């Protein structure tokens, strides 16, 4: 899965005040895997269902390649002092560099007033100037080079295409930095229309971007992916001639990095595997002999499949399947479905970055599961039962972000922030102070190594801040 599929493109320029409530609600939602159709899905907490019937010990015993490791917890003695905002806007973006405890590199960025906040995309920051009617006047991009913000040239590509009797006409604003495309479009989100279009970059390509055309809402939702040539504005259907119609209406499409294959998801028809090179589309149930409940790419050659198990169908079995060879292997069985009971979370959360998952035991203990190999990494000395927290992997799945929340604070109220480094075997945790002086609206990964928090002034929402952390 590429960076954009993981990160999405949720327009966070004006996040609503109830965002924190939606994050909490997503933890309690009765869906095992978040398949949000909104932009920048995957930056909030992971979703799962609500039954607890199976035991973690049984799941671990069923792992055929069981190997256990430990993450050592390091809680920093020094506390981050989040800067208190001023009411003075800079004419140009301002960046302040610092460290906390000589172990965490922090960058505080204050952006000029555009009336639209800020966002980040593929290691760049961008800000949108809008007219009173919401139309885009200008898009500004900056790169972070060391401790400086470098302005980047913004390019535009106008396109018009027709899908399912609807005409889509829009402009993609984009820049290229270090061989990577960052892109944005206005779409029709928030308008009283029954269709939308979102854009995302493609791994390793600077000549084209991915457009996702969608129509309908809720049970009538459907989408189709097309390729946009950034130089010519030409639009090409990516699934044409593959027999994708067998899976229609499509709810979601997940891609290999080279676009050679896709997982097609349909609320009505189930899960399908599409081989673009062979021009074939087939049901995953038919190809594997399983009743597939959910599917994701672990990498370009391996899929992770979830099936229901347990006496009441209230647990998961985890499988890997390789389309080229047909090899099917179960790596975990009877994993209890994630839930939040009256006191603390419990069960399995599925990550779609790097083929890993999180398991929260009944006592609040946390383990990282390698869904491909069956490996288990326990987080030493840490319990989710003692805190309200969010866990999010980076795109490759090599690190996991943890954020503790203060429910008495407006916004996300991030009282502690940390990173579980699965390669180094460490979990570094940082406590924060003065975070309540701003409205922290969005939390996620800026890139593979840095965490990003976007914030706004409480008295003046147009005061915009981006905080970056490298542990």
C-alpha cells in the first residue's frame, strides 16, 4: 500500500469542533476495520466490533511462527512546554526548532493567516487561500529543509471527465519535491451535491496522480479510480477491461504500489482481487475458499485476509494469501474483536500499514502483532487501561504512534505523545504541558519518522500551527 492510500486526503483545513468526539466514537463503532470514504481516513483511531468471547492465549497458541519480542518503555523526565500562541500573524511562515530531553526533536511552525488553516502532504506543508464562496484563490507549498521552510512552486492541472453520466471538472494543485508529488483539489466536499472527486499521489511517479470519482451517500455510495496525466490533463480509467463490473458498485479500491493489482471492496458484493495485467477480476471467496470479511495488502505480493471465527463469530482468524502462487496460510486464529467495555479497551485492532496489528489484553497490556509472520512484540510496562489513548502506525508499519488524551480539554487535548519503534525495540513517551492553550484538531504521521499535530488559536481560529516531533 502506498503512502497516499494510507494517509488519504481528508480536508482538515477547517476541522469541526466535534472532531475529538468522532475519534472517541470511532473507537466504539461496530465495524472491525475502518473504511472511511472521507479524506485523510486512517489518521484517527482504529475501529472494531464489540464482542469479547475468545481468549488471547488461544490466539497466540495457534500462531504457527510464534516469536516474541519486547518493547522497552522509556518515559522522558523532561516535559514538553507547548508554546503559548500570540495574536500576531507572521507575514511568512515561521519555524522554531528545539529539543526535549535531548531525545525528541521538535519543530513549531506558525503559518500566515489565509482563512483556511494548513495541511501536510508527502513531506510538504500547504495552505489554501479561498474566496468568500469557498473557491480556491491560491495554494502555497513549503518544504522543511533542516530548520528552514522553503517555498515551492505550485503547478495546476485542469481536467474534465465523465463517469456514470456525471461530469467531473476540477483543478489539481500540485508541486514536486525531491521526486515526490504533493497534490490537492477542491472537489465537491461539503457542497449539496451527490458526487465528489479526490486526488492522491502515486508511489514513485511524478507524471500522474490518482483521482477517485464517487457518487451517492451511505448505502448508495460508489466510486471508480482514474489516472490523471499532470502534463496533458488526460484522464484514463484504471479498471477498464478487467471485468471489475462483477464487484460493482465499488465501495473502496486498494492498490499495489505499481498499480498492477487492486483489492476491490463492495458493501453489496464482497471482496475481489483484480489483476490489471492479466485483465481479470475474481471473488476472494472463490480464489481462497474462505468467507473473507476484510482484506488488505501487506505488500505488493501478499494479501492479509480476515475471516470470522469463534462460537458466535465474534473473533477473527488472520490469513496471508499470495495471488501468484495461491499460497494460503493462517497466522492467527480466534483473536477477540476489539471493544471498549465500561473500564478499558480490549481485543484486536487491525492496522493496514506494514501488515501489523495491535492487541490489547484484558488487563490493558499492549502487544504488536506481525500479521504476516505470526510474530508478537509485547510493550513492557505500559497499560491502556490507565489512559484514554490513540494508537496509529506509520505508513510502513515500522513505528506506532501513541497519544494520551485529556478529556477536560477542548480539542484532542494531547497530554502525552510517544513512539513505539519496532525495529529498535523501544517505546519513548513524552509528557506535554500547556497543550490546552491551543485547539489541537488533528494528529497523524507527517512522514515515516515524524509525528504531526495541527492546532488553531482558541480565540482566533485562523491562527494556525503545525507541530512536528521526531523521536
